[in-house]
C-alpha cells in the first residue's frame, strides 16, 4: 500500500512528519509519498518559492526510509488538484491500494474540493483525528464507503473511508513563520536541517496570517 500526504509544506515541520511516520507503521505502508502542492487551489499562495519548499522537504526526509518526495504537481501546469494527482498515481501504480491521508478539518471541507467524489475512484481516504474525536453524522455518499475494518484498505484498491486517531502535534507552519518574523527560535518544531536552510536563505522574515 502507498500512502499519500499532500501539502504546501511552507515549511515542513514535525507535525507533518510525525503523522506520516505513524500512519506508515499503523497501516503497514510500503512507502509514503509527500506531494508538494505547487499551486494550492483552496488557500493563499505559499510564502516560500516552490523550489525552496521542495529543498526543505527533501532535507527533512533525507534519512527516513520509505518517505518519497513526489514532484508530479510541480511538473503539471495549473492548479494542484488532488483528483488529478491521484489519477496520475493510479496510472503509475495500477495494482497498489492508495491511501490519501487528510486531517479532520480538511475532511469537513472535502465537498468543496474539485471533483471530490472522484477521489474515491482512485484511492481510499483516511481521516486523521485526535483521540476522542467524534464522527459527525455522515451523509449517504460517505456512509456507504466508511469502514471500521482496516483490512479492507489492503483488500481493495480504492473507495473506502476510514477514521484513524493519531498523535497530532499542535504545530502549524503559520506559527513557525511568525516565530521567525518575531526573531524567536522555532527549534524543536521542525528538523534542524530545515531550520538551517531557513536561516541561510532568511525566509519568513515578515509576519503572516495564513
């Protein structure tokens, strides 16, 4: 099975990386693909350039087996729609179950995504929740796809919805950028190599609100 994490990674931090590591172990994934969003359609433009965000992500996972930085959204022109990314991954891995991991906040906004129903044609969706998170009443589209049996994800190529509680570190890229702008030290929130890169290139020197 292949896990998929999308994001702007502006910058990548331990909240991203810890989640990816936990699900790799929980679901017995062969690999985790970190998909760098080049032009995110649902949020403001990233602060660091695509090239710098890519280099930071590569530095962050350099020594982590099974973590792969996937650049297909960078190579594709136009907005970075996840359905197009999953369709491309399905073409590359026709016989492998794919799992798209998203947070509970993203799941609550999922019906606003471009061609969101088709996501399930190409992959499963696992919603990462905090312990104690309660699932809201799901409409029929989601209810018929929900499973409480993790084994169904490995037995099917796509189409299932699963909720998984993980350790969610309360770290945000916005908070890291604001710490840097305030000339405070964000050490221990992100990998040392990423912080060294940020300092070298003097990134995030001004306050941000997103």
